[in-house]
C-alpha cells in the first residue's frame, strides 16, 4: 500500500512560497474567498490495481477591490440543481460581495454561484438562451447591511426543504437592519431572504436587557417555525 502524505497547513510566512504556487492564491494582507469542487476518481496503480483518489474539479477565487479587504465565509448550501449559495461577512466590496456603497464597516453578504463551475450568476444579457428563466436578471450577490453603517456579520444559514425560494441567515448587528425594529446595543438577527432577488422578506432583531451583547450563531427551520441559537453576554436576558 502506497503511503499517502498527510495534509499540510498552507499558511505561509512572509517571503515563503508554496511547493506548487499555481495551485494556491496569492498570499497577502487581505483575504478573499475560494470555492472548490472535489470528486472521486480512479487512479491506476502497478500490477493492474487501482485506488480511489480525491481530485479537484475546479477552483474559483473572489477577492475584494480593497487591498486590505477581509472576507470571512460563514456557510455554504446547495439550494437546487443549479444553485450554490455562500454567506459570510466582509469589509471590502466586489462582484461577489454586493454593493457596499464604499463603506468601511463589516457587512454580511450572500452570493450565488453555479455548482458546475463556481462562477457567479450573471445578468440576463450575458446568458445564453439555454439558461433557465429563473436566473434571468437575478443578482449574483447582495449586501446585508444596517442603515446606520454599523458592523453587521452573518454567522450561519438555514434552509426550509419545502421552500427552495427562500433561505434564512443569522448573525450579529450593531445597527438597524432592513425591515427590522431598532434594537439598542449589539443584537442578534434572523432574516428571511428571497433566493431569486436576494432581498429580505422580513428581519427580526433580538436584544437583551441592559444592552448586553447578543450574537446569533445558527438556525434551523421546522414545522414549528424558525429556530435561532446564539450567545448572550454577562447575564443579559
């Protein structure tokens, strides 16, 4: 049996280079988003033997336009046969992260990509006629940001298996999000989002007594409704 080398950590010190530089993104002060698809292939070995190996099918990278922009990916979900949805937070901007209006605070983002290639969904004018109409004119990404330009971060996402037209995102905000009642202090939030337009359907922010910080971490959808889990600091209620 041939020994397979263990995986190594790819973080590099300044001035170092990876063994295969073309296989990785540039290393710098900012972080982008990478999406890759892997599959099982059969590799032929000597003496008419073979083994299954994990191979990379494609890899796409999305960076912010700011040299020091940070991207923090929170979750990814397979929505349908033609849609992957990625959520996270960033203080940069770019085609994959929605329009920030050049604000410098952290905002949540929702991004739709094609699972066959990892490429962003494009505008209708750029699509061939064979693309399903439900993609027509739909945005590839959207920003989740408060009206008063405070930090807003998405920490998780959940799906309703019976409703592919909507997703739910959860996280933490220091401001007031669209369609929500204002909450003083740092609050958690859960937001229902239309998967075609990427616009919010409703938003609920949850704060605590004494303005103790509340942070949304995860959610789930059941027949009883949407469940939100998270943390509250210093005994806040």
